[in-house]
C-alpha cells in the first residue's frame, strides 16, 4: 500500500520550491483537529513575520515522532538529507565544544522542518554571522503555581518601564502557554555572559519594585506564588519558542507578538495555528520594526556593577553548565540547611 503524501510549492527568493509532505493528514494536535498539512499551510501563511523573527539565527528544532502528546526530541545540527537550501553555522556551546547548528533563510526551510516533524522552533538570541554576541535581550516571565497569565501582565508592563529607563525599547509576545516573553533589540557587541548580567540587573530592579509579585529566586522552593523572572534564558544555547512558533499544547497555541496596547485583556489561548494567520492579515506584525533602533547595555551593565558593589553577586547557572566564576553553590537551600 502506497504511503500517503502530497506536494506543496513554497515561494522564496529563488522562485518556487516544490516540497514533498508525507502523511499530510496525520493529526499533530488531535484535540484541535489540526494536521501536519495544516501546520505546513500555517508556516507558509506566516512566512514573512516568522522569518523576520527567527531567520538568520542558529535554531533548534523540537520534533515529535507522532502527535504533540507523543515522544519528542531536539535537533540542533541539520538532520541527514537536508536540502541544499538549508544551511548551518558553527556555534560554541557552554561546554566549549563547537558544532554546526541549523539556520533558516527562507520559509521553504521551515516547511522542510515541518516535514521532518518539527512543531516548535527555538532560535538563538544571536545572528548566524555573529553567533557569540546576541542582538536581543530576552526575559521570560514565568508564572509559578498560584499565579497565572494575568499576574505576568503587570510584571511585563513594569519591566518595560525598567528597560526604558535603561535606554531599551521593549517588545512583547505570549509564550504560547501561561507566560510572557519580553525582548529588547541590542547592539551585538556583548558576549552572552555580559548580556546575562544585564538581564539579571534588570530582573533585580524589577524585583525591588514588585517584591510581592515577582522573584529572581532560582530554586522553586523559594519562589512562592510569584512570577519568576527567568534570567537563565539569556545564557548561551538557552532558547525559548520563537515568535510565531506553534507550541505542543492541546489547543495548538502560538507564541504570538503583541502590541503593548493590546496586552490588557489578552487571552493567550486566542492565538493559535488556526487564528494567527488571520490576525496577521488584519493587524500586521507588531514586531515588524523591532531591530530598527538597537539599544545599548551600558546602563544595565552599570547597574550590574553597582549591585556587585552592594554584595549582590552571580546567580546560579543551569545544572548542565560548567561551574562558572563567582557562582553560588548549586545546592537546593533546604538541602544545604540539612547538611549544616
């Protein structure tokens, strides 16, 4: 019995590319009734804004062997058999080793990734031509148990004010789940560790202003019912779902850019693979001009130095990172007290 497949033509800089799509009727989101071919058509329909946000960056693919409730894995280097219009760039990981990582230059490459069962696209904060120096400052506002999306909204607004005081223009998107992602374009002149320090400086300032609502506590037992400001998303090889990337959640939600004017009253569940193409046609892309005026980290890094002088040092790194200079012990506080 012949396997089901279809072909789609994807327009690009070199004309149309005809791509084979196997198992087009396979349900990727069973609850939403959306298929692999639906995802292909979604990627084509959001192609311009998707490429503006995620193209020309090292990118990690989150792939699924079946539907979004099944097994998943992450691909960083281009899979075998990648077409010649899919390129890669060498990047350095926290371990110090170097490896090629996928780069998407046209929407046909994203459609090919969907053919390879990709659902979520995770771009780096840096460009392929300068992978060591981010051109985006990124902060993940992650609601903890006892809080939800509506608690992240005032935190995002105050964070925008903090970044504005530091000379940065903030942009926002839904995470596709319960949180919010705040981005600011920056000049690509600082390595990841320096950008991380700038993020920590902004996070600490936000925490001073909203101590009962937000926290920089890395250990979950210390966070309480507050929104966690995830500073570790600023690290090298740490990524979040890209703008306009689908998420592997039952309703097929999308990590969707917003204008600040529409943030209040927003329901992140409204932005899905089925609805976002229509939204783009009616409202346009709120991130279209993101990189028109990149900002400087000078003020945030001066805040970092100020906090160092006040006794506030480095914060914990993820457990898979090598031990970093000045880092506090990677021991859960309750376990550290037991040992004492």
